[in-house]
């Protein structure tokens, strides 16, 4: 809570808090944890549920309880489940924002009521992701899915190794950052370079150079 208190006062627009990993708290523990963090925060709070990484799942009933807190304004839901999205939307106040945390199913979640996606692919293809999301949110799902079809290889292949290894490699190839990644993560394996390059080209990404 101390870090949330400090960081939320640095002029940020909000803080995103992932479910605590390793110790697998029950739902009541998750509720109390996020309530304490929101009490400590000076900025809006986005919940982040990604059970595939944390091994703990923030259930819709708990999200609904948390959504009553005036500073808990949204959730990044990364289960890629349409039924989960519907449960959250049904259980929470209309002003509470559901955001997709999974690029591959982001358009589908927006068609079900999500208001956007916190995206990995947008780091590599921001314009195309923006166009897809704008079309979906305006109700033009045909256009959104047409754009997203070219992005699907990117959505998939940016996870050919653990995120964020592939996306950092891709952005470095675009000349936007240096070739640096912190341990215990390591550089993208050479065997995956062409796979990620093909996905980038399919998405219309301009590379700094064309060599693999």
C-alpha cells in the first residue's frame, strides 16, 4: 500500500494493480487487499486480472464489490472469456469500465461491452490497433474485424516466448528502443525472429531494416 500511496501522488492519471501472485489469497483477501490499496491511492485504480500469470482469479462477484469504491474505476480482464465479460458488466455499475487484457479476443470483448483493450500489439502497430478499436467502439464490427484479421498473427506471435520478450525485440527492430531486456528475461531466441517479423509485416509495420 505504501508504494501505491507514493506512486499515485506523482501526477499519474491512474494506477493499475495486478492480483497478488504466489500466495493465492481467497476472494475475501483479494477484496480487502484492493480496498486497502484504493484507500491509499490518490489516483483512480484499475484492477488487473490475469490468472494465467498470477495463478489467482479475481471473480466477477468480487469485482462487483470492489466497483463500489469511488477510486476503483475499471478492470483489465485478461481471461479472454466473453461469458466473464458479461458477468462483470451485469454485476457492476454502468460507469465501471471493462477493458480487455487480451489482444486476440479484444474486438469480441468490445462487441460484448468492453470499452477498449490494454494492448501488447499496440506497442508495435499502434495506428492499426487504434483503427480497429475505434471501429469496434463505434459499432462497425465488420470494419473492426477486417482490420483485426491482419493483426491476429501479431497478437499470437508476440507470445511465441514469454511477454514482453517478443514485443521488446519487435520494438527494437523498429528502431524505437535499444536491444536491452532485464534478467531473468533474455533476448528473443533466433529461431523465433522470422516468425515475429512475418507477423509484423502482416500488420503493416515498417521495420528499421529488413534483415532477419
